[in-house]
């Protein structure tokens, strides 16, 4: 079977800190006998209409599209182009948006099937079933997380099944052209020097109930870990084959199983790799950090630890349902610094029900604790999350189906405007980075001038979709 995987082109696509990682995982776990290709509009900097030429040359039996919030409109454009020129080809969608929307995904994109949750095993089973029975709805009912329309045309999403990740193959880096991304400037995380960086997943899952987050819908509540041997094999391949010396562990909860995280660090140290650094740029839960783990992380190559308090306001944290003691955060920041690493803090401002007083508490908390870097992201309603459902039910959020850039201001709580939130975000960053010489130096020395200018552009210029 011929399968064409698509990573759509996006307008104003300063997205070179993203890789089509999920498609690389899908490709590496396909059944034998499949021939897969990736059309990457971001890397090609191509118009989405160019995918039609690729389809004409490759003649796929199936097309798979990865859909995130930031590429939702582009994914819909791709699907419409394919429907118009190749209506006979089956279209399948996966990624965070189908995981959040489930059967409602067909309201925003014309596809035949979707997959909610992790899809390496379920998509493989789908392909195996289709190879025997063709793309028939009645033959896929027992596939967990599959989204389809029944005989009456009613959308259905089968319950998602969260399985072990010990036996899945890691990403096909050749398929996603990691070298091509690196040549075009891909760089993620905080790494000193001119590092070649790559992402690395060791665990999946999140047991927490933060109402703004979609992690549970994508990877489930139970945290499942890969075999340490598999993680080390992947590190060795990235290091020796792709010359990677900056590794980003992008788990949501790398430190949840402290003994597992310590074992990963110890095995990394045994490799004796020269001049490498490690990072956890999606953040770690501070509660699970201890001196031994931090010392091991430092020895293994961590230079900076990312944490996500999200707010300095106890009231906002309660509304978020983020169970976090800010006193513990302050204590762990000191522990990280004592281990010789810097601290990067993530904060959300403009959360539903938040006031300017709450936002200023976040600014004060960041400024008064020993953070080296912070970023303030304006709250963005994500499909399927509890807070988005509440806002929609109250008439405070109307779904456009267009998605948007994560740095855009998509929503403002009562008493604030989007313009005001943009101004507050800039003010908060200014207050933080001008509060000490070291913070000003960090801001000036981190990332390239091009990356800093793109970041400033995103902060200053609102998108057309979210202006106001």
C-alpha cells in the first residue's frame, strides 16, 4: 500500500522549532509492505497546492494529514484540494486536533477517517485491516480511537485505548528529513553553543487535571515509559548518524518516575558522549525534583531546567485546577540553581476569570524568584479541553475552525481586551528582563538575532484571525 503523509504549509510559517515528529512515528511503525512518503510544506516552503503534483507522481492509496491548532486552516485547504482533484483517495487525519475534537473533527475538515490519541498501533491495525477488507467502516469498529461515519452518516469515535509504548519503534528521522530541518535552521530548547538539536520522547501520559491542557486527550492519563535501552539506542543513532549534540527530552512528565529519570541520566553518562547537552523544553513537574536527580541531570548535560508554574496567583491556579504549591516552586528553583543549572519559567496570562491583579501577581512571582528566563503565553482555548467547553457553553468562545498561532491573543477575559493583554505581556517581559543585569544578558545572548526578531514580531503584530 502506498501512503502519503502530509505536513501542511502554513502562512507566516516561522515554525522551524517544530518537526513532523508524529508522522515520523507513524512511518516507523507501518506494517511490512507499505511504501510511505512525506510531503512537508513547511520544509519545502511550498504552496499547499503543490501537493497535487506529488500525488500525481506517487499515486498513493491513502493520505494522512497531521493536524495541530496552528495548521488547522492549512490542513483543511489541503483536504479540499485533494477532494477536488482526487476524490477517490481515502483521507485520514491525526494529531492533537482530532484527539481533542474526536467525532467533531469532521465539522472542520473533509476526511474519511480520523484517529484520536496515540496512533502508531491503531493506524498500523487500520492499514492491516484495509489491506484485507478495503476501507470499509464495518471492519474498523474494534480499532481504538478511530473516528468515522457510520452507515447512517453519523460521526463516531471509538474509545481510545492507551497501550504500552515499550514495543513501538522510535521516529523515522530519515523520513522527516531531520538533516534538512537542521540545515534550514531548526533549533529547539536552551543549549549553549551552536548545537544540532533533536527531540526525544522517553515517556507519555499525564495524570493531572489542568483544565486548559490537551495532553490527556493525546497521550492519556497513565504515564508509560519506554525501555531505557531503546532510549539509549535512539540517542546513539542521533549522535552518530545525524551528529546531534543537543538533545531535547520533550516528555510532559519526564521527572514523574524519579527512578526512571535517574536511570536514563546514568545510562547517558555511561555513553561518554563528548560535548553534548540535554534539555527538557516542555517543562518538568517541580514536585518530583530532588538533589540526586538534579545532580545527575547536570552531569548528563542539562544546562537549564524548564518549569511551568503557569501563574503566580493562587486564585488562577485554583481556576486552572493546577495542583501546585507556589512555595514548593520557590524552594525547587533554589535547588535547581544550587545544582548549577538555569531556570526557565512558563506562565499563562489572560486565563478565564483572571484580572489584571492576578496577572501582575504572575509578573511579581517571576521577578521575585530566581528565574533566568520566562515567557508569558496568552491563554489559548484548545478544542476538547474542559475550559474551552465551559467557555463555549457560556457563549464566551465561538469556534472558528481556523486555529491559530500559539503566540496570538485569541481570547480575553471579562474586564480585559486582547489589546490590553498584548500590552501586559510586553510590560511583564520588560519588567522581568530589565530587573537585573544577568537577565538582560540572558535575553541578549540566547537564540540568534533572527529568532529574537521573529519572537518580537509575534508579540507585536496580531494575526488577522485574532485581531482586536
